[in-house]
C-alpha cells in the first residue's frame, strides 16, 4: 500500500464528506515578519503593537490574509492537489482575530459536486472552517475548484450546486477587532480619509507596481504550507500549457492588497470575502499593479464603518486608467468588506 | 598582523586540537518561520505548539535539522573555510531538544588527519558538539572534510583515521522528545501509518519535486550563519570547475526531508544521523526529488519506535523509479533514525 | 480628491516643516531572523541572548542598522518618493537600544532647502528622529536628498543649507549598550582583537564577496517598509537610465557591515553615523566586497573604546588592494563609530 498522498480526484468527493486537514500551524511573529518582507504590507494595525493597543487590543493581530492563506494551505493536499483551476470564493468571514502564538487548523465539508460535460473533470464545492487552539472558528469560506477525474469512466454523481450569496450582507459582517473612539491616529496610519470620505462608485489608483521573483512566491507559498505542485516544479511546468511555474493566487491577492495601502491605508481589516476570481495567472518577472472600486458602504459599531471594495489587479500595465476585468492584462478580481474608522474616531 | 580570518589549512590541524567556535545563536520563532518558508516543512510536531502539547511538551521544539545546520554553520569558519569537499558524517545524535529562545554554540575536537597522496590536500576528522545556554549537549556528530594545504611543502602528519561506526546502534538512540499515549492525532499529523506499518526494505516515493532558486539557498545558508564562500560568490565561482555557486549540502538534506513528509509524515523527529554523502552538487535552477528506503526498525519508549531510513535525493529526475546512489542524477544519500509513533499511540 | 499618495515634490518642502511619518513598526525576533538571513550578520551581541546577558543586558538588542533602515523606511513616502538621489547622511546617533517587542516610529524636520541651478530639482535636508513606544528617542540623523520639482516654474525658495559637522565628535557618542568587565568572551565573539590592537590608519580587507539577487534586496527593502519605487518595479526601471531595479543603499550598507565581521567581529555596536555616500548603484547579480580603514579612536566607559571606521564597498572587484572611493567599482563610503571592548574586558 502506498504511503504517499496523491490527493483526491473528482470521483472521490461526495456531498456531506468531511475532511479534517493535516498540519496545524502556530502563527508567530516570525510569520508576520516574513509576510511583511514578502508583501511590503504597511497597514498600521498589523505592523505595530502600540497602534493596536490604542484600539483596545493587547497587541497587533495577524493580517486576515495571512490567516486566510494559512487555512487555505491546509486544505490543498486534500482538496486541490489534482485541481485544474481554483474557480472562486464565496461567503468568507473572519469570525475571530488571530494573534501570534495561536495555532490554526482547518476542516472542510463538501457541499457540492458537478461533473463537467467533458467527462474528465468536475467541480467540487467545499465550505472550509479554520479553528484556533481553543476550537473557536476564526474563518469560514466557500470555494470551488475544478478537479481531474482519476478514471474518466467513473460515473457522474448527481449534480449538487450550492446556492451561494453574491456577497456577505452587511448584517452578517463580524465585529471589527479594534475599537476606536477619538484615538485613531490617522497620521500614524498613513491617511486622513475615513469612512465618510469614500463614495460608492469611487475608484482609487494604487499607483505603484511590484515585480515578483520566483524565490519570493515560492517562499510565500511554502510559508503557507501550500503544496500545490504548479507553484514549485519548474521541470514539470516546462511541459505545461504555460511553460513555467504559476504563482499561487493568494500571493496575488496579498500583493494587490499591499499596494492598496496607498489610498486605503485606513481600511486595514478585512472582515469578509464576498468573492474572488483569478482571471489570469501571474508569473515570475511580471509586475503587478492594482486599483479599487467602492461597491458599497455600511455602518458598523466600534467607531467604524465598512467599505465593500472591488480590488482589480493587472500585470505589466499600470492601473492608472482603471483597467476592468475584461482588460487583457487583468489578473484578479477580489470583492471584500473592510472596516474603516469614522472620521469621528480619528485624531489628527 | 592581519585581523581577518582566512581559515585553517590542512597542516594547521592536529589530533586533539580543540576549537571553540564563534557566534552563539539564539534560535527563535523567526528562524522557525524562515525554515518553513525555505523548505516547506510540514511535520506537525515542529509546526504546531498545540500538537506538541499533546505530546507532553510546553510547545513545539525546533526541527533537528535546523539545529544541525546551525551548529554546523558555527564550525565552518574554523574547519571548512578552505575545504575542497564535505566528505561524510557519522554517529550524529540529537541528545536534547531545542526550543525557541535557546542559544546554541559549538565546539569541535580534531580526531583524525590524513594527508592525501597528491600532497596538496588532506582529510580532517572532527567531532563537533553543540551546546545550549545551560551547557547541555544537544547534538554530537563526526564529520570529515577534505582541506587544502596552504604550503604543499608542509610535512605530512602521522595519519590518524578514527574508527567510526557505520550507524548509530538502536541502543544508543536518544529518547524521543514527545511522549505519546493514545493521543497522537494521525489526521492532524497527515498520515495513518505508524511504526508497525513500515517493513524493512520498503521504498517510498515522495512524489513531489521542488525547484531551487539562488536567493533561497543563500537565505538559508546565511540564516545558518554558514560562511563557506562557494555558496555566495558568483564572481569567484564563475572561475571554478562548476562555473557557478554550489548549494550548501544542508539545504539539500532539508529539502529532501521536507519532500519526505509525503509518506513519512509521522516520522517527524530525527534522533540520529548514521551517515550522509553529497554525491553531486545541486545548483540553482535544479529540481530536487526524493525517495526513502526503510533500512531497519527498533522499538523505543514513549509510545514510539524508530525507523532507520535511507533518504536518496535526485536532481531533475523524478524519484518514481527509485534511482539509486549510482544513478547519474543522484545527489544525496542520507542515513538516519527517526522516531515514529506506534499505532497504539494514535487516535483517528 | 485623490486618496493615493504621490509624495512631496521639492517646492512642497519648507524649512521648519515637521513630518510625522506613517506606519509604526514593532520589531520582533522575526525581523531579526530575516535580517540574519538577508545579510549573514554574525556579530555575537546581536545573535545571542546568552552573549548579551554577559554584557548585563536582558537579551540581545536589535542591530542598529536594522533600526536605522526601519526608521529610514518610514520617512520614504514623505521625503524621498520623488527623490532623484539620496545624497548623504550626517550626525547620526543611536541614542537608546532597541529590543524585540519595541515599536518604532519616526518624525522629520526640514532643516534646509536649496534649488539646483537646473531649476528642475532641489536638495532637501531633514533631521529624522526615531522614537520607541515610550516616546524615547532611539535614533537621530540628518540626511539630504535631491528631489524633483512637480512644476519647474515654481519659484525657488530662499536657500538654507544647514551647517553640518563632518563627524560626530567623540564626546557626543552615546554610551555603549552592553557593559563589559573581564567577561567579554573573545572566542565566542570571533576575534581576539580589542580596542588597543587597532591603529589609526590601519586598513582591513574583509576578504569575502557576496552576490546579491533581486529577491533578496526586495525582501529586505520591504521588511524595512521602504516603498521607493526604483527598488521594486522592473517594468518602469527598464525605461530608466540604468535599465533595471536599483538596490536600496541601506541593503548595501548592511551587506558591507556583515562582511566586515571578518576583521571587526568585536566592533559590533554602531554608536554613530558620521557620514555616508552611495557612490554608485548596486544591481542584482553584482558581487559586493568591502574593506575598512581606522580613522580615529576614542576611549569610552563600560570597558570599551570606540573606533571611527570608514567602510568602503566595491562591486565585482575584490577589496584586497583597498580600492578607494575614486575606484571605478567603489559603490559605498560609510563613516561611523563602533564600540569595541578593551583587551582588559576580554577573557580568552
């Protein structure tokens, strides 16, 4: 009996199946430093213990995207080792903050399966739950992936496609982690713009571009203990359609969010992921740019509101002209809610 | 008098010489995060404080290979700055666990010298001891290296070749660090296979391949404070036989062990190094694969047994066909003992 | 109103202007591990808690250069986003040690402006102060940069050029952080040479060379949260005079100081920066070498003296022949004071 894991194929998944994923990981200040070095993130809430203490916390929490990638990474050996494509995300919510020293693990439930008409692949829908060492749910999200069949002759399952909301309604948003009350230091945070300053429909160019190296995305993807082969094996990838290693989509999301600091410095905390789509792959040597559109606004408690933001990333073309998802160089559409302080919570 | 260190040459070593190495290093959660990012290691014992606490520990210990590379790194400026080749290891034992916050230093005793017939080089044998801040021995091993002579006319010393065991006998193995008793969570660990499931002679293909970049091996080797010139100086190496930078052998060992998770997830803790051989160099751009053979088995205490494993790494060729040490693309043979829980220590 | 920051241009600066910089950063053991991996630094004081405790400290402080780059990084979005060149540093003093867990922020005062005769650029002088979470000044230095004008027609300001000392006089040097008294372990530190062993005028070749990769300098510069575009955007830089990304000058300083361990292992603590000049840019693929000259000596307290050192770095040429600042391959001149134990503070 082989002792290596070759991953599950489409016909191995069935609705209701529960997968308890391997390798719990304790997130530490080491992971945080690497995340900064790999993304250039500058959101003050995640960079400074002192700043977080102003928001009634004991110290800086861990960036929700680092939490997301860590939980996601756990699921790869079970869910997507034989995936053709990561198709989408829905109804993701960050339900409790994570601090250095917390240990994360993940479970997934299969909530949908649908064979494709080619008979060689199918779509698997899973709801993944991330938990901390106390068993508290810290993250929940749905994703769907296209997975190869091991045996094309395996019979197609009864199709089950879950009914997924287009976005997380404002009333379902988690409470922001920090509480601000006339003590949010906008100068330290890097922007004077609060909740009231953003208009629905407004677009923001994040200006800067960042070129990605093979070593950088490999380091990041290994830090997340994500084992998907397409990111690491240049030898096999040379024979693939793209001819080279693909950069993990989570790396793209984090780089775009890091660029988004320039314009959205106060919208530090991601509360929910409404949806996301990796339109095209990013490769080493490419330069990533990003812009954002304000899709919606909602009042929250703790001196904050929430912005629903659509983050668009492109490669090798500046975002200055706001290239849309149909632009040939668009690579990412990421729809999320972020908390942002009210102007009344801010001090100059 | 020059204040820079050019390292010792063969004629400077004599049997009985004691070398107390410089730059003690405190290993921290930062080193652990980098080790994960650089290798992709996923062994639960070293990834999760919560998992380690199930094994009666206060938190996750530090991966023995990170300990080994750190101790080894200390010895380089004294032992192998002028080495032609790192020839082998013997009788390595991890005698006490290392936890974040511990400070390691190293001493070496020269236990053998033998000039080569060419008169230009010789072999130096050292026993290196790693100690923590309390003076406890945490690691002991023998290695031998081929070192250049500064002056070819220097007389050959009386040859002394230590009698080294082929492997660490089972009765000399250290006690495993965690203690398991019906509480080893095989799902979190990533494999259902315990001590009883492995047969002597069994071979395991670790399947995945990983392509290495210059930045990655340089970061790793600097993290270990290993200063051997051949890893860092492209300008000088362009004039060498290989024409490029060599990857430190410890990087190769760690990458192969990280790949070995897929099949040996429960054999997390390396207790002893029986021997090792860097058959050929690995270069940036190469893709490393690995497979393992079970050489022997031994019962231990603490709910565990030990597997004696031979780890073979290749470059640019899959390990699927179990290429042996004589295969033209074999680069590493590494013989070690690892602890593995008994099935009776495991819960589903 | 645009919410992105495009940085200040020359005509926006005026003498007396105070800039409070964004994104405080808590320095942790994660940053320390990355700094070691990125530079190869081996100074025992910054590598080992146990060694630092011998010097009456609670644990290892953070390398002053990591502190410098972190404070410097904070200033970039306000001071030098539109800089043409970083021209120089003066009167930098490390006024209090920084330990893991401390949070740094920075403020700058504009102390000089002078338009260039071309009418398109000008020189801005700032005094930057780094503070910890208690509001204590941990670092103060002056730097001047050449900054583009947004509008060439903007009138030239009245020129103000501050009177800057050529170096920090010995009587202005801060007290060294550790206190040594017959307990400085020279073997662990890596060199037997104390204060008395260095002569004014003496030159030291640091021997080794290190080749730099794109991923390495980008990781370092992002770790310092330095956002200067020229380091990250290959697409835009391809159109620049150099045709490629420039390596942040702070990376050059740190690599040269790391190489300087070989010869100056006991001169670990930088107390003051007298001046510095980035003579030529370093690019990925280049190999950096370094040598030092002892410019001056001064007695201090705490069992130590100070050496005033001039550190010269070159690219792609060994420092063996002590290439001077006029050598075509010289890239850095860095003039600083470092503490070094007296021989009477050392034990063998």
